[in-house]
C-alpha cells in the first residue's frame, strides 16, 4: 500500500481547507440572501440523466461506471442538470418561480489546470419558471455580488447571446462544413480564418456584412454594440435576441454593475445547453473564467413539463486562485485560522466540565489526552503554532506565548482573553 | 490545487510586478506580459514587433526571465515555442507569438486574432526516398513482410490509406494522429523530442511528420515529402480573459500589427 492519490484529486487541509469551506459558505449565503433554497443532489446518477445536457465537451469528460445491476452511472460534472431534473420530474407542480442554490464537488475527466483539478468545487444558483429579462439580470447581479463577496473587485462579466449567432446561422443557410469554418474563426477570434470563410462562402451582401461586422460586436460600449448589431439583423431570431439582451442590460440598471459588463456576441464556445443570454466572469491574473452561466429554457422539459430557467455556477477553486493572485498575502483575504487553546486537565473531572462550559461559550479548545507535563505541552504548542496553554490547578491558569516564543503565565483564565481565539488572523498571531 | 504550482505562479507574478512596477488594482492600467518563442522565431518576432512600432526589450541576451520593453510598457518572457500557448491559456502571459503548427498541436483555449507575415513553414509527412539506404536492421523486418508499409511512401502520389499500420515518428502526435485517423489509418505514433528524421534511418519509424522550411534537412537524410498536413506561419495569440480585461492595450497592439499584415 502506498500513499498515492489518483491524478486530478487533492487533499486540502489546515488553512486551505478552512478557507475553501468558508468561501463556499459565503457564496452560498449570497444566494440564500436572495431567496435561493439549498439543494443537495446526488453525487452520481444515471448516465442518461446527466447526459441530457448537450454540451459535448462536458459529456465526453464524464466519469462513467457500471452499477452492480449493469446500468451506467456518472459522477455529476455540474449541478444544473440534476437540479433541472429535480424541478422537471418532482417539483413541476410547485408554484413558479423556484430558486435553488448548491455547493459541492463536481467531477470532470479533463486535464487539470490552474485552480481546477478533476474534482473541483462549484457553487451556483438556478432560477426556474421566469422567462423575462429581469430573471437573467438577477442571476448576473448575483454573480457580481458573489464575486465581490469573495473579495474580487476587478472582475468583468462577458455577456453574449447564443440566439443571435444561431439565428444568424439560420439566415446564412450554411452547410455543416461552412458552419464549422465560421465557428472555428469566431471561437478563436481569428481574422484570417474569418477572411477565409468570407472568401470561400458565397453570401448575399447583407449577410456578408452581418458576418463582417461580428468581430466588432465585442467591447464595453454596450449601447453602441447593440445598435451596431441591430443594423445587421437578418431575421426575427436575431431581432428578438437583441431585444432580449437590451432588456437584460436595462434591467441591470438597478444593480450597479453596469461598469463590469462587456458585451461579446461572438463568444460561442462552451455554450452547451444555453438558449438565450450566456455569460462568463473573468478576473485579472487568471486566464480562465471563474464563473459561467446563462439561460437554458430547454433542459427542464427533458425531465417533465418545460420551464424557462437561468442560472450560474462559480468555480470555488478558481476563485481561490484568483483572489490569491489579486491580493498576494494581503490580510483582507487571510482566512481565519482556528487556534484552539490547549487545556491540560491534569486528570480532573472539574477541568473537563469547565472546558465544556468554555466550548459552549463558543471557544475552540483542545484537551490534552496524553497526560503531558507543562513542558511537553509548551513544546507541542510552539511547534504547532498554538498560543494559549491552560493548566488546571483548581481552575485554569492561562499561559501565553509571547513575541519571543516564551510562555508567560498570565494568571487565572479570563474568558475574554481567549475570546478572540476563534477569529484571530494568522498574521496577527505570527507577529 | 497543487501547492508547488501555486507557489511557482505566485513567484512569477512577483517578478513581473517588481520589474514592471505593475499597478495592483488589477484594472486595465496593468502592464501586459508578452510571451515570445525562443529559437527559430525569436529574431523574426522581435524585428516584427519593432517594425510595428512597439517597444521591445533592449537586452535580449539578458539572463533575466522577464525583460522589460525599452519604454517599460510591456514585459517580455522568452519561452520555449511549445510553451507559449500554455502560458497564454493560463494567463501567465497575456499575449504571445508562436507558430500556427504549435497552436494547432497544443489546441489550447486561446484567441488567435492575426497571422503574422513570418515563420512560414509546413508540417509534412515524409518518408524514405526510393534510393535511400536501408539499414540492415530494417532489412530483417522487410523479409517478414510481404508488403512493407513504407513502400507506399516511395510513391508520393499513392493514397496513404493503403498503408496498414505505419509507424510514424513526430513531435506533433496530436496532429499526426488526427491526420491519419481522418484517412482511416490507424497509425502508430512514436513521439520524439527532436531529430525525428533519424526515425526512418534507425528503423524506428516508417514515416515522419515534421516541420519543413526548405526541405534541406529531409534531403540530407534521404527523405521526401509525401503530404502536407498544415501550412504554418507565425500567429498572434491572446489570453481569453486578458482580451477583455486589457482590451485597450491589446487592441492597440493588434491594430499596429494589422497594418503590417494586410
């Protein structure tokens, strides 16, 4: 037996574990604050259920295995499909809209990258039964709030609308090869490939102009871009997509995140099951999106009566990396490390009763179970970065490590002196 | 997350900030980090940047890992050509130059707005010319096989799908596999780190897939080109997040370069 773990998974412990858990809780709390109720879907389900979403990349990256009765199961690669299943199959007769939030591990058999192993954490929210732009705006605004709450200030939300592109494709009536060529060019934002497409593909003037204009439909000037796009509408679908996008942008007005929005009508990568608005959140120092979401009005209907839906998932691991890179070791992001005091009960039942009382008061206290003398306790405390040692002498005597690393007797324990123990920051302790 | 990776990344960021005095608010004022390929494309890349009117590092021989541009506006990192798309995908660099062959082989999620007018070459399948000396070790194999696969390489016009299971030495395993798979050939790919033209000589492989500029190296080793997989040239690549977050600077660079490419 060796101690190896499979490629793509990792142990998290001490500060890293607690700060991940804290971030997850904090993000969940953002959604709960807007009326999103917790949902805990299964870790694995029937492969056919989880494959109901149409993202090929996601599907090819699923961990599949056989149940003992021979049915194919998969580890969840995301939460949206399980939650859509729940709403479609079981909660379809409950009043709409319904709001759900979740947090936990998802699994993808993909190359590990910065801030993403094959098992990684997602937090997200899904809003069902609300087709109007106000619902999309709520999800976008929640994403921004969650990012700010996570301590990220310089993020941008890159907002696109898959319907604009799909409707354009309808209008162009391309064969599959031409479609592939256009998609390649747009995915890569490659001017030469787009030129090749325009050279190889016979198009009417208006259609040609619509394609030629695509690269300009990217940027911070939301109004200007939407107006430009409106001049190249080829059919009803493109018109409706832009109307919808304008509605969403207008609805964002009340949320104070206008400055964070970038429009990109050519972002068509990884759009899987989206049917309307789609977006990604990016932040300096991390080359990949830390959150992505959008509208998926077709998914719930695969499990029950159709329902419009919009949602977002944030990558906890990537947010951690992004925050680290943004702030370095800035105190603002230093998570609270629990520094439980070490109590030496000296075999006294009274001591243990007192410890229980202190714990009920919210203090974190570990009890010596080795019958250590004070020296041994000091040595352990010094090596493990503990500051407070409590020795029972008919009441706890409080010893505290000073700046030089020596333990000093402060006298009988006063609870207030320990009160900070659960919230003290590491930096404060180490100085 | 792998702690050593994180530490390395952090170290890198620190260096950038020291050498560039980057602002810490993470907004668009932040300087760009530009990844350039070492080796074949290095000099062409630098002179192209210069012709585009962009400030380049004064001292490229320096041992410093990150070189500031003469006017301090941009930092440059000289990377192995293969690593440029990786740096850019992960955001370790915002923007970079490398060969299209490398971009297609590594298939990273990056933007590639412009092809640049240098570094032209092609990725080709090559095999032994008819008169190439066959080493004794390979001759033993020939005796066992009625129709040795390499024979088809002797006929550049002959469809590759007639080869049963060619062994192919290459530095481009992904493109090679894809090229042969599309023709229904189940090729055995032997991935090498360089000098792939040795493959057929040593009897390690039947064919090679490699970058060809003038064809001199192939001829010297008794090889002829059989097919072209990809016409390659230098390409500008951009990180997807930086493209949006640092749009102003990156668009400025693209504009300048576009003037030289069209």
